[in-house]
C-alpha cells in the first residue's frame, strides 16, 4: 500500500488530506502537537506522530522514528504552518525567527531527514504547501509570505537537484481555503473592530482595517476537502510540473499576473488593499 506522511493533521488542509488518503487505502501518518487528544474529525485509521516544528531537532527525530518504524513514506506532504499578521515594522525579531523556524527551517529538517532514503530508492514525492502568498506579498502578511517565498525557492532548488534521482517535487500554492488559520492569526480582530483594538502601531492601523475589510469581503473560499482533492491530483501527477495553484483565487491571480505583469498587479492590489494609490 502506498504511504504518506502529512504534517499538521489536527485541522484544516492537513486533516482533509489525511482523511482523503486513508479512504483511498493509503497508509497515512499524520503529525500533531498535542498527543493528549485525537483531533476531532480525523479518521481513526490515520496514525499519529508528535511533532512541534517550533522545537529544533523535533523534525529530525520524527524522520528517524518514521524510517526506523514504517520506513520511508512514498510521499511527504509538508503542510503544517502558521500565519503571523502585522506590519513588518511591528513584527519583532523573535516573531520573525519563530515563523521562519516553523514554516521553513523545520520543514527543511524533515525533508533532509527523509530525502536520502527517497534519493537512494529513486522514487518519492516531496509536496510542499507554500501559498499563493509565496508568489506575491499581501500587506501585513509580509513575515508569513516571505517564509512561503523562501519555501518556494527551496522547492525549485530541490526540483532541479532531485529530478535526476526520480524524486518529484511539487509546490502546492493554495489561494483561499476555509480553515482556522486566519482566525488563529487574528484572534478577535474583525473588520468592524474599533481601529484602536487592531493592535500594531498607530500609523498602520487605518490600513490594517482596510485589509481586514478586504479579507472579510472574501466570500469565495474553497473547503479543505475540495482543496485536498486538488492537492491529491497534484501529488499524483507523474509529470515534472513544479507549481500547482489550488483553491479559490489562486489560478485566476496567477493568470492575471502573467497577462498584466507583476508591477501592474501590485498597483491594482495596493489600491484595493490600502485604499489609496499614493503616500
Ligand atoms: N487556509 C488557507 O487559505 C491557506 C492559504 C495558503 C496557504 N496555506 C497553508 O496551508 C497549510 C495548512 O494551513 P491550514 O489553512 O489548513 O491551517 P490550520 O487549520 O491552522 O492548520 C495548520 C496545521 O499546522 C499545524 N501547526 C502549526 N504550527 C505548528 C508547529 N509549530 N508544529 C507543528 N504543527 C504546527 C497546526 O497544528 P495545531 O492545531 O497544533 O496548531 C495545524 O495542524 C499551512 O502551511 C498554510 O500556510 C493555507
């Protein structure tokens, strides 16, 4: 039976992917941070492993456990991650370090842990969940988006380096998926919150609210289950394609940028997001 290791199966996209793959008869190992309770809604057939990406060495230890136990999975779906919200000026050095640790360095640890086995076996898929925000940057998501740009760059590098060894690399770029990730990043913040309650420094708050209004106005979000179907299709693609925009808005935005050019797209979104075109 084919096997897949998925990070972050407690909720959202990771949980939906885990459920999808077990129903298709795959052996699925999923990672969680809290071993005290099984994630709600997660199929009982999903095997669980502990992983806290904020702890250095945790991903290496997981790779060793998996290799020693069930052996190298056919697919590693590097999905776990979180969003840090705020103006770049307001995000502290410690917060930057933390998000790079979780969204990039720990992902690399896990990939490095499993890669030699895939390379030697000359098969396997590294599916890296980046983001539409790994190809463009949203104001107040700069810290988060930059980790995803970095993961995109790493994915492209891996694509070149592993192609001769038969290991396929897929960068999964979700647009908008209805999960808890935004609520976790913006606890209590709403588009109609008084501007003083939005956090961050005074200068940015009016723009921050514009951005929240924009965010609240997004009604078209893909369900995690539908996103999982698209991700599974990308993983199953035997070709050498690297990038897969999935879920709401991803493909139209990528296409629009191709036609309009990057700079025009930035100006267009700047007006929508920041409510003005100039300083
Ligand atoms: N939702 C979207 O619209 C969207 C768009 C673009 C990209 N993405 C990307 O998709 C991936 C999945 O996100 P999601 O939307 O499904 O969000 P989610 O429901 O919040 O799921 C994130 C998963 O990552 C885990 N996680 C977070 N920090 C961790 C850490 N330090 N160590 C180990 N696990 C950790 C979470 O575990 P806990 O429950 O323990 O926190 C959870 O299982 C992320 O990489 C995200 O950046 C999502």
